[in-house]
C-alpha cells in the first residue's frame, strides 16, 4: 500500500500506531527513514518507509519543482 501526503489531514491515518524500531537506510543517493510500527487493532505490524522525492511540472513556460515525502507501507508477516 502506498500513501502520498498531499493534504495535511492525511497524516491522521497514522494516529494510534506505536513505533517499535527505526533506522535510516541509504537507497541510491537518498536517505530513507524506515519505521516498524504496530497498532492494537491491526492484524500485522507494518514497515513504514518515508522517502524524500520531488514533483516536477510546468505552469506555462515555468518549471515548478515541489519537495514531497512519500510513504510506502507494507505488512510485516
């Protein structure tokens, strides 16, 4: 499952989760924060990867570049 934080209210989806461990990995040239998290109502704990990225687009003849954080979530079985 992949979640993109495009609105401030998207972060509320992570409320109630407990961080069990965290590590910073380097994938290519980018650092990635990897968190192992659990929730009392969840069947499995999850691994949450927080990856920095950019969004590049055009507005007329102007190139627009925005920084973003991308969350990648997967179950730990």
